């Protein structure tokens, strides 16, 4: 099948964009402007959390678990990225971190031993920053504890791995260790955009790394792409996607650029230094990708995920969002966030504090919250909506009450605005709902959580340096006061 031409994709996308009535959605507070829109990655968000006794977390571990390992090191600071990382640390610093990870893991040996590991994810930062020897150390200590032989094991790569003389050795080490899914951050194939983003690599390195991975037999490769980038035109967006499709890529994570005020890209937007797509253009970019990928036989999976018909979607993403409280996400490392024993929690987000606490023999849990039954229902709905949808019968079975009874008003609002639909007992987002998923999630936040967010937010003295500010991504924290939020979202 031939990819749609630029003019065909554009015409389709412009046509579809008329279905999204931004004025109507704004008037009902169901569209967040791009400064305030952010994926709700945890519920409750960090700013609603308080102190949490780490021992609580291991009380009721589920029989199957998901693991997350954070690797907080990078070669450069990309302008859009707020993930916890240090730039170009010494090898001594990396090895000290690995020793701390080992110690942190050892504390849950008894509680986690024997659990089936469904998925393990190595994210960052840049996990591929580790040298071959450091990778061997990392996987050596993991394999002493966990059997990853039946798990989906994902590992994030940066294209600059292609510049390393031992790139093939590192990939071999990963394959031997059981890594069976690679996620490569590409973002764009436009050289001038890569430069503005300070990505630290050229297009050639993307091509070389994809080639190397193919030659080494890697079957499961997913590429991260972003739209709404500085100086990105509709044409440049089209060309990046088509360029990667021409390379035979079968899986994509297509992210809209999300802004955090502490990142350079937010300053670039505010200062007008670069051109950014507006709300309407971002919608057109979304539909261009949808049209091209659907035409070529790709399926939409959890919110940003696309994969070729023959390929399964990421199990890790599906388990994270379709969790229904029976999957536990166990994080290791700085700034990892997890979900265990009905608690949503974060590890220390500052690397020095993480190292200090672990080396002093303390579990590095920073903040957390035990979910009430009400918040658990809210979390389940907002997460499932972003993935396979909410099966109404399952909701009633799990919680003993119908979703209409709990969230009738929210469903009515979303349905009237065309953001959700129900078909064969499955509640899911429409295309308009997918584009406005941040606002949809926010509608399900409880008053209690919104008030806690507002209270903690009001206590932050310096937003430029505060760690809560830096690491809380949720859109709820973008609003100054509880009263403001009540007006905006109720
Ligand atoms: C930890 S990073 C990627 C791994 C690797 N360090 C790299 O840069 O290639 C994970 C992905 O999140 C996405 N991402 C990061 N910041 C984002 C933002 N502000 N808005 C949208 N997507 C973002 C990017 O597509 C990125 O590849
Ligand atoms: S996008 Fe990747 S390489 Fe760039 S700073 Fe973030 S984690 Fe590091």
C-alpha cells in the first residue's frame, strides 16, 4: 500500500479537524491550552502526595508485577525534556548509582521473590548511556533476583548510541540479558529541528542505528516522534513520518509536545523565539499521522501508540493503563514512580538525595498516597479511557456499582461534547476525546485531590527550583488555586 501524498494527508486532516469544535470545548472547560495540557501519568499527582511509610508498599503485592528502572544519565540536555537526569556524569558516579540500585532492590527480595514479572522497562534519562561493562553489571544484579525470560523487557535508546564504537557489543549484551523491545527517541528527521532541540545527534545516526538493530535481529522496535515542535511545519511533520515509514518502522509512539514551565522549550514558546504550531495546527498534525498510519495498516493502541496490524502493542503500556488495581508497578532508582498495595508513590527525584538515603540504609520513597475507593475508581476510569476503554460490566463487577451511578454527570458532559462514546458495553474516547485526553482525565479528579494539589502548590516558594514543581507533570497543578480549579473543571 502506498503512503498518502502530502496534499492528500493534509486535505484529510483539515477536513477531520472541523469535527473538533475548539470554541465549544473551551467554553465547557474540556480543552486545555497547550501550556496547561499534560498527560496524567499518575493519579493522584505528585502535588497531592504526602509522606508515606515505605513498609506499607510491600503489604499486598499482586501476583504479577511490572518493573521500572530509571537511568538518569544523558549526553546532553534536550530543550523539551524534564525527566530526571544528570548530564555527562563520571563513570564513578554511574557505578555508585548502580550499587545503590542493587541495594534498593535487595530490600524487596523477600516480598517480590517468586512473582511473575510481566514487563520490565528501562527508561530515563538515557539507559543506552551505560557502557557495555555497566550494562553487564546492571543485568547481572537484576538476573540474580528476577526471571525476565517470559517478560516483555523494554529498553530506551538514544540515536547517539550509533556513534559508539562498541554499539553492537552493547546491543548484544542487551539481547543476551533478555531485552526484547527497544524504544528509540527520534522526535523528528528535520536537522534544523534536531539542532534547536539540542538533541545531540544527526539524522544519519538514526538511520545507522535502525540498520544495526535490524542486522542484529531486533524485531520489536518502537520509535518516539513528536509534533508541535519549534519551527516544525506541517510539511516537515509529514516528511519525518514518511521518512521513518520508508525505513520500514512498524511501531511508533506519536507524542504531542507537552510543555513544563521549567523547560527551555516553554521559554522559547513564551518569548516567541521560534514558531510553534497553534491548537488547530496541532490537531491537523494529529490527523495527518492518523490518516497516514491507518492507510498503511497501523492500529492505534494506548493513547499515543501505533503499531502495524501484525505486531502486538506494548504490553507495558497496556498494563499501566488498563490496570484495574491488580497490577503493581515496582520502580527502582531515582524519580521512579510506582503503584503498589493501592498506593501511588514516587521515589526521591534528586539524585544526591536518592544516593544519600539508599547508602544510609533507607528506602528512597519520597512521597505517596493511599488511594481511597473513590479515587481508585477515578484512576481506573481515567487510565482505561486512554487505553482499551472501560468495560462497563467489569467496572460494576470490580466496584459493585455502575459507572453511570458514580460518574453520571461527567459522562453526560463528555458525551454531549462528543469526547466519549459507548459501543457494545465499552466506554471509550472518540478522536476528539483522544486529542483532549488531558482535560478528560482532569474531569475525573476528585475535589479532595484538587484541593491537596492547590494547597501544596500554594506552599512552593520558588517555582524555578522546587522539586515538586519540577517533577509534577499533571495538568491539575497548572492552576493556581482550588477555587480556580473548581470554576474551571466543575
Ligand atoms: C526518556 S525520553 C527518550 C529516551 C532517550 N533519552 C532519547 O532522548 O532518545 C522518552 C520520550 O518521551 C518523549 N518526551 C519527552 N519529553 C516530552 C515532552 N515534553 N513532550 C512530549 N513528549 C516528550 C520523547 O519522545 C522521548 O523520546
Ligand atoms: S530526551 Fe532523552 S536524551 Fe534528551 S534530555 Fe531527555 S532523556 Fe536525555
